[in-house]
């Protein structure tokens, strides 16, 4: 059965996923909890089969709740055995917390300061009601655009202009433009033009433009629904523009006269060692392909381990990023970029230098923003605490699950007498994982608020949400893992042997 998936690349606010206040506990699992909003988010923002079949709704809910209970059971076990002190777990928690601290800072400094006036709305509605028939002239060179400007002053009509210019050098295209199609500054210029009037040359990212306003027509609405859609678009566009304005203002003020250096010798030491590691990966054909089909070499946990062994404890402990207080040592930097993914297109030293330097600059920028968030106490904000808890507990589950399965695999392969050692361990490991989960359920216990569970409604659209975090970074909207209800079904079967 094919799953319909709508992929939303949005930078949603925390309101979309609910807040910690008035968020009742749905399930108590040992010392951990599953809140109503955590379950609803997982239910509605991860793709599932059979979602359009209403008779299957309760089955999907049941499968998910016991999958999440299993995750929390294993997270309880991870905490009890001290996995929280594992270096990779500590790194993960730090990186996760910093992401949400930055996101909260962005919300307070950028999104919460959006305030659209009635005057702005009225002007936007007036502009949206007009459709501008525009001829856009484009050329890459400044000399060519200046020549065009001179010709414009000489000719009396657009038709005559076309006879004077080389259309192979100065391209042109007729388009219909309105509110929201261009940047605010360019839009202001267009809406101040009169019919049959040219704009002054405008520098764009890819070259130079001159606009000619050929005609203006009124937009007509065929229904009230169409008018409401227009109103929503106007509101969204105004908010997006002011968000960008707020961002530019905060960004320029925050980073003004701030400069944080990194140790150049340590940087080159990392580059040279990565060159050796990545060359070996290329030789062993361990490079990957990105979405465009181009090769890339990912800096993974195995590379990190090898790099740390090459550098040694003394060098790893040296200060790499020179903050005046709490400088960051090389080990912390390498571990955090490994967790947040770092890749290069090839093992070439120059390529590694360029991409590592870019990663370093972004790392410093993100660290400065995170430290500002910590200074303000944003790590204690309810929304940050909520999301760090959700992601951290899921990471604990993934960590202990992977560790447990890997140990079982090694043990079973070594002790198995069967000739086909590739098929048997997979089945046996899964059965053992089911048994271990049941044991954890007996050990930590769990209790579902059945009345609350029954009241939760499932949406009928499959969504895969990607969350764009404030100031940069992207994660899936909610954690996810394969459905795992088998442990519960087996537990029920054992409790009712005659069924």
C-alpha cells in the first residue's frame, strides 16, 4: 500500500506542537512520562499506512502508544545503567539543547516582535489588487546596463528601444507581477512607476535589471474563498518580510564588533589527518551520494574515533576556539560536528580546508547565539525543556537499542552452530529484544490514562514535517522509530495463555 506523504518544509512555531502548560500526562513509564502533546505530535506528524481508513484509526493509535512506551522503558534502563555519562550521549544532549536554546532566542527576538500595522495591511491589499504587466530587461554586466540606460533616455517608445539594443546581450521577458512576487525594495520601486515608464538600473544577485511598466489591470476575485486566500497570503507575506527585517537587525547588532578566533595550527592538524582518513575511505569506495548524485564523504563516528586516536588525548584537550570564558577544546568541537553531520566532496586537502572552515565559522556563530540564550536562562524555558526531553529520551532509546542489538549479534554469531549465520541471528535478536522489553515493562511499570487516550483524535492526512530551527539548522518535526508493538502483544499472550 502506498502512503500519501505531504512534505512540509516549514519553520513552525512552538504553538503548532503545544506547550508544556496544560499538557496532561498520557502515560507514566517508570520515572519518565509521555505527555498528551508528545503523543499527538508523533501521531499526526509522521507518515503511517492506513491513515485514511477510519476503522484503522484505533489500531494506529495503539501501535504508536506501545511503540513509545517501549522507547521510554529502554530510556529508563539507559539512565539506570549510567548511559547518560557516555561521551556520545553527553555530546548529543549538549547539541540538542543548544539547538532549542537558539530556536527559543530566535522566537523571542525575531518572531515575537512581528507586529503588522493597519497601514501596512491596507497598502499590501491595494498592491495585491493590481496586476503589473512588466517587461524585465536583464544583463550580467554593469557596462551593458549603463548602455541600456543611455538608450532609454534617447528613445520615445519601447518598440524603438528594441531596435537599438542587442537582445543577445540584454535579455528581456514580459511578466505579470503583483504584491509578494519580489523583494520589498524592488516592489516599492515597481509600484511607484507610471505606465510606459522605465525604472533605474537595479543590481540583483545575478546581474542587473531594468523594469518597464507596460500596463496595470485590476485583480478580480471569483469567490469569497478566493478573497480569503488572498488575505491569508497578504498576512503571511507581511509577517515573513518583517521576520526577515527583524532578523537582519538583530543579526547585525548581535555580531557587530565580535570576533572569535580558532587555533590555526590545530585546524591544519585536523585537516591533514582528515585527508589521510578520507583518502582511505575513497579507496575503499565508502563515499556517499547526495541528492544531486554528487559524491560526498561523511565524517562519521568511525572517522571520529580514528581521528581522536591519531591526535591523542593531549592535543584533543587543547583549546581550539578561543572564547574569553569557557573556550572550546578540540575534542568537543570534533564530537559536536560529528553529531551534527559534516561532509566534504573529496579527500583533497584544499576541499577539506574550505568545508571545515565553513563548518567552523557556522559552529562559532551558533555557539555565540547559544551562549546568549544560556545567558538569558532560555535553557530553562518550558518549550526548550519539553523538546530537549523528547529528543534526548529518544536518543537514549536509540543508543541503548543499538548497543544491545550489536552485543547480541556478536554473541550469537560466535556461539551459533548453524551454517547460515546471517539469517538466524536477525530473528533471534528480535525475539530477544521483545523479551527484554517485556522484562523492562515488568521492572519499570507503565500506566496509561485510558480516558485521555480515547479522547485523542487522529488527523487523516499523512504529514512529514521538517523543522527549520531559528538561526539555522534543521531536524524532523518529531522523533520517529519503526513501529514496535510486538512486545505488548507477546506480553498479553503470556498473561492470557488460553486465548
